C-alpha cells in the first residue's frame, strides 16, 4: 500500500502528489505552477499574486449562497532538513514517503506534511462535487517557513471571505485560536585568518544524533541544541589547551532546533591527550543530562586527514564561542494565562563561519510582544558586550485569541456532535500566519486546525494516519455548517 491509497483517498492522493514536487522555502516555482494548473483545470478562478501566493475561488454550492465566505489557508513551502548520511537535493528530488504502522514518515528527510496536508485538504475541497459549502477561497501562501513572506505581502481587499480556517496546526482534536509572534536575531563577529601554528594536529569535532524539531512546537521538550553543545565543548579547548578554531557550522534554519554541529580545529600535539579527556568528560555529562530528551546524542573528536588552510585569530574565536555558549536558548517563560503553553522562547538556530565572519542566527518567539522585545534586548546585550554586530529583523505579531469567535463556537459544536467529546481550545507557541494576515484583514474570524503531526522541521517528521480522516470529516462538516452572513 502507498500513501495515495490511504483513506480518505481524495486527500491522500493530493498529499502524495505534493511529495513529488520539490518545494523548499524560497524555491516554490514548481509547486506554484502545479497548484495554478490544478485550479485552472477545474475551471475555477485562479490567481497568482505578486508575492507568489496562489488564490483559487470556488462558488457556493446551490442553497449555500447565504453563508459567510470561508478562506481555507495553507502554505506552499516545506522545511528542507535531512540526515547527514542522506543524499537528497530538495530543489530537484521528490520526497520518499513510507508507512510505519499508523504513521507516515519520509525516508531520511522532512516529510512536508507541514503544510502539505493542509494544501491537500484544501485541494480536495476545491475538487469535490459532493460537498455542501458556502463560497470558498483557497489561499496558498509563499515562503511561510523562512519569514512568512507571502502572508506579509498579501494585499488588503484582495480576498472576499469573512472566515479564515488555517490548516497548519498539528494536533487533531485541538482548535487553535492564538499563536506566538516572532523576531529574528543576527549577531556577527569579524575575525582575521592566521596561519596554522607549528606543532598543531588537525582534528574534526562533531555533534550529531540529536532529534531537533520545530523551534516553536518542540522547544518545550528541552531537547539538545547542537550549537550549544559544540560551544560547550569548544570553550575549554580554546581557553585551556591552546586549541585553534578553523571553522564552525551548526544548524541550517533559524526555526529548526539544530540537530548537528561541526568544527574543524587544530590541537597542540602535547595537549591531545588532555583535550580528549576533556571531551570525554563533557560528553558523559551531556549524554547524562539529555538521556531522556535526546538519548542518541553522539559526540566525536577524530583526527582529520587535512590541515586547514588557516585558523581564526584566537581572541575572536574565543569571544564568539563564549557568546554563543552564554546566549539564552530554550524556554524563557511559560504562560500565566494558559497553563502548559510556552509564552517566550529562543532558538539558537544557526552558527556558521566563513569569509572572515562568525554568524549566529536565532529566532525568538512570544505571545506577549513586550516579552519578545525584552528577550531580544537580553540577547542583544550578550552579543554587544562580546563585540558582535547586532541586528534584528523579520518581526511579526502574534494572534490574540477571541473566545467569542462565531467560527470557534460553530466548530466546537460540530466536533462534539460528530465525535461525542469536546475539542480542546488551544494557543500555539509557533508562528501561524493568522497574526500577520489579520493586519490587512482585521475583520476576519480565524481558527486553525489539522491532523496530528510530530517532529516537524526534522527528518523525524511524521503524520498519524487515522487522524487525517477524522480531521477531514470534521472539516467537511464545519464547511456545511458555516455561519450565515
């Protein structure tokens, strides 16, 4: 059995088709063309706007013309993450889905269920001729994962609906009514290349085996951050044993908890035994600390086959490593108003060197704008004191819950009627596009729902098969019972 054969087939066939179309953030040309052709082949009004968003409009079914117009919203792009031993080019290669028990995984890469399953459900609604619904607009937004570019650039007044159902949350049975805002931080150190001193032996240092995950959804799980682990290892090497740093590279996305980090170093010949002992001690401590959250942590210090062409000047390398090690990472504060919800967090997502610079990039999230700004000041002060240039960009507001929302009340009633239990009302510590979209469409009544996903933004991303059919049935019934204008 393939995923295209799963139930409901009308949803899974579209999801499978999307896995075969390369669509990493910033490279969505193929999926835009695919969705545009899909809408046009159905004879529906289809538009691609200046930002690369695709909008497809479907009229109400007979007798439903008096219902409020509903926008079904999902994003076109996916996070491109893979295991280090997986050969895969996200710009050209299809995803290889596989079924393991009740779950769908990819093979060594992210699955793209975030947000391919939302797209698939919207496409199934557009294609169906046996569903009852009011006027539908499907909004497929561009570059959500790298800055919500499509949502930011969506023009006011272009969409006609009154209710937005975001299809990008990740727990079936939960209705999301709020989300965190975000802010990117970029901190840059400039270093001077120096010749490798005599008597130095080249080594490579690696941190692998961490689970990683979504920097919003999974930050509460307190998983290891490869950038924090590798700087923990490097700091005593550089300050106690005269080790010199040639390069460092950890993480690849600001919104994914970094799973791997690598450094090229040279060690004074007479200090090799001492450095190895230090690494062994730190490894034992880190593995013990992360034995539950990240039991597969692997740290390796191994002789390198080639001596690097140069090393960084020692003062800058030490200062940069100190700053990354000192910078706050993880859950900063839990919510007082919604127990169990992370209010504010930071993810030290990327640390990389090259062309005379060491760059650290993080993503701060908070459902409280002032708390987000306070955390930014904290991180900015840390790196400013260390002599780095400090910059913030890409800020976006959170989505404030509206507990009197008409679509919330209707969907709560539908869920109880279908399944005999109450749906849970939630806010999410992640950046849904609702907060940004409400800036140009403040009148929209908004809600978010989806099937159950785990470990998005990592190669462990997976989707729980039975929840897809349950969620689809719920969505169909919600469209049938949409409020009247």
